[in-house]
């Protein structure tokens, strides 16, 4: 078992209600800190589970059971070069060199804010590239893909995603390891 840290961004409940925090605790979020920031419910988890897909699935179900609407999972799937450096323990300079093709070929292209100096990359794509170039572990690449898929399932309205995430994790791990 391992501890996984992530946040679920939610909505649909009144943070001023007297039972606001109690609802989450009783629904199974006793391993989370609940807050309300910038108009959103933030449920910060440190969840012990055998894998990230299991931790995410059970946490999402618990937040839904509390009566909230799950909007997305973080850490954010869109990352700057600074965030990539922080997540990997590499330097900002190294990430800039990778992005410019000076330290490796075919680094993924940014997916948002492309014309600005603060471009954003898809973390799952970058994590896979870094894994294939021996810069991050297989677990990092798989977990990035799981968060991306969880957010895709949430935005598509897919309910009960535990089986979907578990199957995806196994399939993705196998394809990267091959």
C-alpha cells in the first residue's frame, strides 16, 4: 500500500451549511482536508491504496456520496516548464533545453498558450516522453495518464470509473514497459 496525494475539485454544496464538512467525513473522505477556495470545493486527499486508480476511484465515489459534483482531479494535467521541472526534480534550464530540442529530439509540443511565453504542455504526454528517455519512472508516466483519463471520464459524465481506470492503468503500464 502507498499513499497518494491529489485533490478533487468539486461543486454543488453550500460551504456555509452546518453539515458541510461532516457530509464529506461521513461519506468516506476522512483522509482529506476540505476547503472552499475561489468558488470551488477543494478536497485534498492523502489516500492509502494499492494504486492511484484505486485511490482516485474510491475518492471520487466518496465525494459524489457526499452530494457534491466532481469537476476535476488535480494535479493539473496542463503544466508549464517550471511545473514539469518541479514534478521531475530536473532544473528549469534543462526543461527549457528539452523543449527547444537542445537536449533531446521530439519533446512534445505545448497544447495551450502556444503563442505566449508561458506555454502549457499535456503532463501525460510529457511524462511518457520523459519515461521513454529514462528521466522519470514508469509509475510517474502511468499515474499522469490515470489522472488525464479520470478527468476525461469526469467531463464525459462516466459514472463508476473504477473498472475503467484499473483496466487503463494495466494496459498503459504494459504498453510503456514493452
